C-alpha cells in the first residue's frame, strides 16, 4: 500500500465515530448529565468503594446505549457504587470518548465496536479493555420506496452512512462487496455512492432528496421511516442468530487494575439494569426516553421511539466473535490494517457477576487478556 494512502486510511480510522444518533451540546470531552432523579441519590450510611469519591461513566444519548441511560435514570449505578458518586458524561462521537478515557476524564464507557477496536489498536493494546456487552441490533437500511423497490435497486443510488469507517459504514461497504459491486472506500464513489452524513442531519438530507436511503442505527432509522422511508434490510438478518454487537462496555486498563471493586460494581449494576429492561420493556423504554430528554433537551416522539426500541436487544454478552468479524470487514474494505485484537477483552469480573446471579457466563472468543 502506498505510504500516502496508508496515512489517509489511518486518518480516516482515527475519525471513527460510534453511532452518533442525537446531537448533544458538548463541552470539552462531553456534556455533564443533569441528575434530577431521586433514585440516583447516595443512600444514607452508604460506604465508598475503594475509597473513591466518584466513578466517571461515559455514554452516548442513543437508544443503543439504553443500559447506561436506564442505569442512570433509575439509579442502578449509584446503588451499587454506594457513597462513591456516579458521574456521567455524554458523548456524540467515539474518538472523543476514547480520548476522554485515555486522559482519565472518564473511567468506564459505553461505546460501539469500531472505536473500541481503533482505540485498542492505536495504543498497541495498552489503553482499554472491553469488559462487557450491552446491546445488539438496531441497524437498518431505510430507502425511498419510490426510487428503490428491491435490494438490486440500491446499485447506482446515493446511500448515507454516519461517518467514514464507523461501524455502519463498514457494514454497508461489506454488504455492497457481497453484492459484487465495487466502491472506493475512501471517496465513497463506485457502483453505489456512499454519502457520509452525520445522523442528526440524515433525515433532512432524505427529505431534500440528496440521498436515496441510509444504512443507519436507531433511532435515525425510525426517523427516516417517519418521513416516509421503508426498511429494506435489517442488518440483524445478516448475522448468525440475528445477533451482532452494537454497544460494548470499556474501561481504562489503569482504572481496571487499580479499582477492580468499582469496576465490578458498575458491571453488577449493568447486569441488573439489563435484567430490569428485559423484564419491564415499557417502563424501561419510558425511562430511557426520559434520560434522553434530560441529556439532550428533547425526548423522542412515540412514532420514532416505539419501533426503534423494538429493534434493539439488550444483553450482557459482548458477542465477541461478531466484533472480530466486524474488524475483518474493515480490513477487507481497506479501512483498517490487520488489527491485533488479542487481549482486547477481560470478562473476568463480568463472569464473576453472572455466576453470582445464577446466569450463564460469556465468551471472549479467544481474544481475552492473559
């Protein structure tokens, strides 16, 4: 590969964003979450974990990050952390969250697979570990039904993805290649025109006719449907058992080594939150939307919230084998040089929590820290 192209690829990957679904006002690395929920207050008589005054948790204002949204809104994290305060920062791009993790501005974060892979490989495996799963699914190809009536009609059309090299961009490029079509990954030009468009403006681009469809996560997909779009393909149908990782939990290796009890508390809260979400889907949907409103200033309308919520599955399993596959897709597309993912996972504490809860343990697909 020519040196100048290699540099461009690295710069493209450095710009990876993990599902920026809502536009949030950001200052510094991310916006502080407003805490107006009584359930999130520190209980009287609670004790600090590891002597820590706080644990700093990052997440996106996305439904695919609903474990963090609900865990914040319902006070699950604060309950498990005792007198150690749960502090939150909200992000709308993967690189900024990785930067915040590396700098110590956050300790633990919810994030998509592409920026997790990129953050790990760019640091030569020294920056982060994936310590748990959070969500699967929630990604769709939505098109203008007047212009695209079948999958073969996608050829020659303009399809949006959120950002060059992000999780959905890689997935769409891989799907295009499997159709036998050719697209230059960097420029987006070829048998299909790939238009990299921020999710917050994709619905307007669709309404104006500047794109014919989009391969996007929720709730952007449901926003397009509300504008008259049609779901042509649900990405989950392309994966074994219709499951693929869309959100993981990461931690800085320094924090994991120095404060394992605090990490275990957050993981316990995450497992409890997912259990509550799956047992109380309607209440959980309302709680997630309430927190979205607090974080972004605007809740989602029912016509967008309801279908979007149905397409996301919440799971403690990081679905490690699918992350490995996604990395291979990025390599095949020319967006990532062969990454060394050995050691990206450390599921020791998660499996400890799951065993204590009487749940099945999960696999790191051979990519665990040794």
